């Protein structure tokens, strides 16, 4: 019978340089390039502010994790959430309830069938006596 090795740690990124992953190295190279451009192209006092800002953003993007997920993986969903706000509109139709999807997409109506539930009247005194009898017996 043949034995096969089962791959482990498949969710971890492979390390490129020391303990840095390829994504971290790429972020550091891009951030370093942008700070070098700011240093060479801008005036001294402006470049200092831009270098501090770009450097801190680069370090945060490369090394900080939020709930175990790298920050650079959270940037695009954040931008998408802020850039494309959603508007949901609900209008009650005459014959039942419906849900209209996002604006910008065709107004598609989904009719929901709700079951009719009859409420039973509960005699509180009778229920209290029954519960007290069970408590005394136990």
C-alpha cells in the first residue's frame, strides 16, 4: 500500500525573505519607492510630512493584522464599501409584502408568502396552577 504525504499549512503564505512574505516585500518595495520619489521631487519640509505619512501607511499595510487577516487584504473591501454605498428601498404593495433590490438594478419584486398563525389565548391562572403542581411534585 502506498503512502502519500498530506499537505499542511496550506492557508499560510510562503516566506520569501526571512519571515517576510512576497506580498509584504512587494508592499515595502512600492512604499519605499514612493517615499524616495517624495524625497527627491518635493521640497524638504513637504517631503518630510509625505515621507512620514507614506512610511507609516507602508508599515501598517505590510505588518499589521486585523483579526488575523493582513491589512492589505482589507483595503479593497473597505474602499468598495465606502465608494459604493447601498440604498435599499422597501415599498409595501397592495396584495402582500415585497422586497425591492438595490437601486440601479432593475426593480425586481419578490413576493413573500407568510403563513397565517393563529394566536391562542392562554389562561394564566390555569398555567400557574399546573406549574406549581409540577414544582411541588419534583
